[in-house]
C-alpha cells in the first residue's frame, strides 16, 4: 500500500501492546478481552 509507512508508528504499537498486557487477565481469551476492553478497538483508549 502506497504511503502505509506514514501511518505506522512503532511507539503506538508498543503502547497498545503494553495496554493489552496490563488489562489482560490470566486465563482470559481474546473474545472476552475484546468484550471487556472495547475502547481499545473502537477509538482512543480510556485513561486509567
């Protein structure tokens, strides 16, 4: 995709991975995680 590198940010990706790690509960599946943390999938994450 032409210009895709301009929308990729390693820092943003890293921060989302940290948010996921902080919010994920032991034994929680991806479907349940997504239901509990919809803000990570629909726009800006809510502030903790």
